[in-house]
C-alpha cells in the first residue's frame, strides 16, 4: 500500500525520478543525485520504501548491495489509501 509522502521526502523523490525514472539505481547513484549527507540518504530511501514509493532487491553479484527502483508518480498515487 502506498501512503502520502512527507513534503521533505517528496522533493527528494522528484530528484530521483527526474534522474532515474523507472530505471534501477544503487546507493552510490542516489548519493550523487541527491547530494545529501550519507546519513540522510539512508533515511530518504527508507522513507520512500516504507511509504511504498520505492522497491528494493539485492544485487545478484553482491548480496550486501541493494538495487532500488521507484514507482511512477501515477502508479504510486493510484495506490494511495
């Protein structure tokens, strides 16, 4: 289930969406795109995941790494409950 995002997360979602769209990305790519403190990057990605706007899978080559993928704005909004 998708939940509305806090305003401060919505801005970061829009930056990620503009850069990646529905393409997969990793933590390092998110860090370069958002240009935030590393501790805040983890919080942003966690908030997006917890609100249902982001999915994550483990990297097939290195299970310590995560691969992220955003839901489209239309998809996320249509799932809002």
